[in-house]
């Protein structure tokens, strides 16, 4: 099993199966995994139903106590070995990300690189200080410590299937939880099988990690299972609302990282070439199928035409096609239904007065980089997350107007401000109601060391990454200790 022979993924081990600490068949049968670029069947995996989730959760709970008692240094060693394996086999594993999710090669390799970084960061949590001494009212000793929840359920999406799965899985494991993971059934290999394989080879004890691809019924079962103490969900606002409802009804902790309608504000003193480059990257990377994608390009009217001309030129020259050709900048949209949704938003904008400057019509699953100008409130292109490669240009005439336009959104994930005057950019940024703010950068940014999450329809105020991981994946326990028991008046 090495990178040279391309057998680390070892399809014979998992074809038609899910990972219950070992590779086994599921009650719900199997599902085919297809390449969105051409419809080719890549493999089949075990499809989890409610019964499979119940089994996985029970087995994870039974295994969790011993894992939590393991020395933190040993948990860290296993995590770091998993990161080593991911990096060592990255060239092979990136091919599965490309084929399964429509990623271009560069984006797939970013997932490998960042995935390993998330695991290594998580390893540091295993040996981090986990408590504090508290003042008391008598001679007893009081302290508080962070303890794992028990079993954490992770539900991840298709767009960055490896990174958006492993960032929660690794952090939860590091601090002593067991994990039941339900990857998106469209990307169960890059969002699940790869993760199972690296931890299997790294020596993770059986039962601690269960990976069961499934649909909505499996997700609902995970959110309501009595053996699962917490749900970590990444996906759409609609899906997050459903997860939050079910988890809340069952009194579970829930962490929601949802979508965004992210504004990039370009002030009049910005360099038009640099600004257009930022807007193109933020709007078109991975076909715009990123929660942090630049959903609105707000440009000061004084330089709107200059930036727009450059952005249109960039969009018109971005090749669209099968990522396996290594010639495409944009790959396929994940599904026909998503292509239809993108087209409906573009058509609505044009019908309401926006100008289509380039793109705007798909060829099958391939949607070209598209630029709409004259986008205004009341258009779906202004209000809704598109999850497609569409740059929506909005003009403003003052910093205050830009702030008001950006804050009109029900979402609150990310924003960027570009200006030659850092102080001015900071002043504008401080008024934006978002979970992550990027000065002199576009909106797509992430990594293991920062607390990642949003406000409003972008999430429930929780975060993943950096200092937030211990806060999210453990809880406080107060311990008081008396030297000997003493009587009370009763």
C-alpha cells in the first residue's frame, strides 16, 4: 500500500461496504458513486439506513470510554500518523477527490494539504491543558475540567468532502470522543473512505470511528439517536435548520456551519486589476460551490466599470471541462438539479433588469464563469446563495451604502474589504455582521488555526477550528474534593 502502486485506497477492502471499525455490509444495501463530469460509475459503497446508524452509534459508545482514558500523547501519535499517511498518499487520494466531486487538481491537493493540517492541529489538542483550579468557600478543593461529550455525530457536504469532514472528526477524536460520520452520499469516498483508511492504517482502535454514508433518513437517525451526544453539521441553511430542530428536540449539543451570501467590498482607491483577480477567485473557485464564495461583488461606482471589464475578461477566458483533462479551471456542477437552480437565479436577475455580461448558460453539468452587473435587492441573485460560478456586481456610492448593502443579507459568514487605506478598510469591516472578516482579501479563506463559523442563516454561532475546537467538542465538569466526608444538620 503505497503511493507508487496506487493501492492505498484498496477498493477491494471497502467496495459495497461501510466502516464500522471494520469493513462490513450495511442493512440498507449499496449505492453507486458517479463522476459528475461524465456520469461514469466510479465504485459502490455501503449505504446506511437508520438501522445502520443505530448500530454504529451503539458500537461507538461502547468503545469511547477506553479511548477517552488513553493517554493524550498516544491519541496525538495516532492522529499525527494519520496525517502522515494522508500526505504520503496524497497524489493517489487527490484523484478520487477530482473524480468524485468535480474538483480541479489544484483544489484537490489543497484538500490533502489542509486535511493533514487539520489533523495535526487536532493532535495538539490531545495534550493541551484541560482544566483549572477554582476558588472555594471552604477547605475543599475545587477544579473544573473539560471532558468529552461521548459520541459525536458528524454530517458533511460534497463540496470540500475531505476537509469539511476531517476538521470535525479529528478534533472530536483528539479530545476523547468517538465519532459516527455520515458523509454526503455523492462523495462517500473522498468524504469518508479516505478518512477511514488513514485512521485504520494509523492504528485507531476499532469502534472509535464509524463511517456510514447515507441520505436524509440516516441523518435524521443520527440526530435523534440516544447514544449520540452532539451533532456537527456542515451544509445548507435549510438542512441545518432541520438538523437543529431534531437535535434540539433530543437535547443534543449541535454545531452548525451553514451557507453564506458573502460580500466583497471594493473601495474606489483599490487597484482594479488586483480587485478583479480577488473577485474572480472568490466567485469562481470550485465552480462557486463553496460556502465562503464571493456572492456579491460590491464596487464603488467610481471604479465599477474598470473592475467589471477586467472581471469579465477573466471569466471569459476560464476554461470549463472535465478536471481529469488537467486543462480546466472550472469542473462540473455536482448535479443536474443544482444546474437548474443556478440557471433560475441567473434568469430571474436578467428578467428584473440585471445585465448578463458573460456566461449564463450551461452545457450539461458544465456552467461557465458568469458575470451579472446591475444586481439589486429584490433579485434572487442578490438575496440567495447561488452555489455556482456567478459573480453578482452591485454598485455603491459611499462606504455607508456598501455597509448597508452587505448587511442586508440574512447570512453572516464571511466578508472581504479591499482598499489602499487599511484603516478605512478596517473601519468598514468592523461594521459588517459576519463571522470572518478579511481585509485586502476575497472571501474564501480557511484553515485549522482560526475559529470558523458564521451568524444568522450561516450558523448558530458555533465555531470549528483553532481555539474553538476544545470549546465545541468538550464540556465543563466541576469537581469538588473533601479530605473526608463530614455530617450535615439533617
